[in-house]
């Protein structure tokens, strides 16, 4: 591996292009060496703006390229399994945007394939773990100052979603972040999920069951509820409140600037989208991943954050969530025991 990490970014849509810009202008110790996209023209246009960057037309060829040290995977979810297995085959560390894969069985297969190698190569892009507010909340919980967390309340609101967004995607693409937040903050697995569908937003596309309320139960019996509302038409709002034995704590209030003025108004500015809200988290996530990859030759661990198991666990919870969306009843999460896979 060269001193400067040479990264291939596969998929240069909104998220991939954002990572390309981040690596090029904000991240130290790495550069974008290769880009790939199924829309070849888009890849060529982007590569032309980056020094010493090439387009490789086939994503598997990009992964295998000897002048690529690591991979950022921002391709559509259905392609992830094959591309992740190729990264493992070639020993290439990979930052994989969620989902790990699009179903539980293939996610488990990826976990098992990585475990068989005996080293951690896959990091999953649950960026909230790198957000300053979430990190502070996690530190507070772990300090014990609040006592044992008992209940977690979450709210996840988007101004709008693409036209192809369906009710199951609210679970798989939006609620999935609250799944990872729950596992991150409480350090235990989710054992059951119930999705409740209130009256639909009249402004939502026809047939979209939005908002949705998710109720999680964890291994120790703790309760988590999450409101997911993806067509508010307002802005991007994400809040989390932890209620514990000796107090509570909340993040996501956008209180950087709170203004009070006549005639009795009180407020500030809400971030318009997730890129703005979690820009710092993405920057920290990618920088720490780059640092971990560069240190991996000595440590044997090329990951600094959520790994393949976390992607599998999220897939299992979301699978149960989609089943509950259809029935309205609580559904048990079906997962193998982590201890049953050596190295997972």
C-alpha cells in the first residue's frame, strides 16, 4: 500500500459523488484513484475534475485493480453482495454505504465470508455513530450518570422522498438508521419489531403509508419507539431522547441558534437535508476509516466503526419490520447468535 491510500469509488450518484468531493478536498492521507458508475458518462465527467483519476468501466475490475488499495461502495443495494465478496476475495478494505445487502441471507453470507478470512475488511456507512451529538449521547449513557436507559424515543422526518419510494422503503432506507442508533446506544440486539401505520399524510404519494411508528423491544426488554415521516414538506429533522433511571437526555434540537422575536416567535433554522445535517459525521467517518485502513497492515483490523455484523443485524430487524408493516402485529427478529460465527 502506498503512503497515500488509493481509493476506488463505485457509484457516483448523490452519495458517491459527495464522497468523491469529501476525499478530494477534506480527507488527508487518501485520494480518489478510480471511479465507476453504470452511467459511464457520469463517471467520465467526474473523473475529468480529479487529478490522476481514472474510470474503470466494470466495478469488479475496479476492485481488482492493482492500483486500488481500498473501495467506497455507493452502488445500488442489489449489487452489494457480489461487490463485497469481490473485495474480500482481493483483500481490499471497503466502506459500504447501507444496506450491507438487500436481504438477510446474503448479509449473513457476507458476514461468514469475512469471518473466514480472519480479519475485518468491511465497514458499513451508519454515519450517525460519527456525529458529535450521537457520540456525546453515547458517552453520557456509558458513563452511568443517567443510570440504566429504560426508554428511547426517536423521530426521523424528511421533507420529501423520490417518486419510487414505497412503504417498505421507509423501513429499509429510513428506519434502518434508528435500528442502528438503538443498537449503538444500548449495546444490545433488537428482538421484536412492530410497525403501526397511522392515517396517511394527505400530501404523500398515493399508496405511501407515511408516517409510520416503529416499536422495538430489545434483549433486556427495553422499549424504543420511532416516528418515521418522510413527506413532511418542511425540512430534515432527526431527534433522539433517552429516558433513564436518573434523568433523560435529548439530541437533534437544532439549537445552534435559537432566535426569539416579536410577535412572540421562537426558533431557528432546520437543516434542509441529511447531507447538511450529517456533513461533519460523514467527514469524520471517512477520515477515521482511511486511518484504520492505513493502520490495518499492522493491526489486522481495517475498520473503525460499524462492521458487517451490524449490517446483518440491521437487515434482520428491517426484514421483521417489513413483515410487521404488512400485518400490523409485532414480529420477532430472526438472527443467528453472533457467538456461532468465529470472528464475526
